[in-house]
């Protein structure tokens, strides 16, 4: 671990924000049930990696300093960049109770690869397909995932089967600004770690929530309010809340405009009024 570093959040005060009110970090942490320790950064093991750590391999950024990685194209951050992020769409499905649910979500952008094996994930993916169950909230009702052991209809993330205890590491999203911040460690999708990651899309900054679910255990010492670097371990693959299926549930959600996720009730964090499910292929780095 390193000593507390300069936080990029101060610089964001002059950026065009669509979601971030006055931070008041000290007050938010004082109200949290879990207090952050004095050391607030978790480093990956070994040498510093300025890219994405996958299976102890450092994948370097494809774009140079001062350029924006926008769906695989390196664009200068200065000047007019029209992209305002993936658009929100509407879909519907029928729950097992028979209730018809209309919801908003962010489907895969047509310009990003469809093949799940093209992407970098929080766990190693060598040898075969990484994803056993993908994002399906954009599919017709009848094609969405259902099953007797599932508590809901449809799947808003990806399931990554791995042996129990496999480290789950922080993945830096494309266009990410600064280091991810821990929003929550505890029960949600089984044992869960929830991170806040800020992504620049064009001239707009968005808050994304990344959810590491069904963990056997979180990383030791991980707590709300800590900053974690790409490649750092946040937990270990398990089956809590999904007994019998050992895997990592990795989900990406975009916070609604004006929502401060550090002040939200965790019980509401995945509700439509707070955050919108997003196809993770929109923001995951490519291989």
C-alpha cells in the first residue's frame, strides 16, 4: 500500500459534470457504517502497472497521454468531441409473478465488438470462453434468462466461472478518469464489492458503478471510501448468494444524472431511479 495520494476529484470541479453535487466527503464518510482507514489506496501486487493487470500481465493503454480511448479510436481530448455516451433505451420483460416490468437500460453500442472474448475482465480468461451468461436486458422478453434458482428475470451483467478463490482484480474502464473508489463492501449479490468509476465520454463525465458479486470474500482491509488502482485485488471468486455455481458476477451500471452514489442507500443502488444497467462491453477495455 502507498500513502494517500493527490485525488483527481478536485480537478473535476471545473469539468462539465452531469451527476456530481458538492462532494462533502468527510460528512459522507462519517455517516457510513464502515469507516475508511487512514491508508486509502490499494496497489496491485508487484511493480506499478499503468495499464490493466490481467493474470499478472500488464496490458498497457493503447492511447498516448493526452488522447482519449473512445471505443478503440485514439482521439485528442482537446477540441470538439461530439460523443455524449451510450444512449438509454427502453425494454420490458415479464417476471415469474406475472408482473410486466418496463425498464430503461444501456444496450451495447453497435460500434463495439459483439464477441465477449474480445474484452478484458477482472479474472483470468485464458483457455476457452470467458462468459457463461452475458447481458440480455436488450433482448426480447422470451430470450432473457430465467430459472427456478434466479430471483429476477433477465441478466444485467456477465457471469465469469472461475475456481473458488481466484482473485478478482480492478479493471480500468475505457476513458476512465482517476482511480476507482470503493462504494460498498458487504451483502448485495451475495458478498459484493461495489466501485465508483468516472468515465469521460466526449466532453461529459459519467459515474459508473461496477459490481463484483457472489464473492467468497472481499480483499482484506478493503473498505468504503478507499481508492483502488487497476490490477488491485478486491475479492475472491465464490458462490455466496448463488450456491453451487462458483463464478464472478460482474455488472456495470451508469448512475443517473444528479445522483451522488456515496450518499445513496445501498438497498436502492440498483433501482432505476438511482442507476441504469449498462452492457459492460460499452466500457470494458479490449484485448
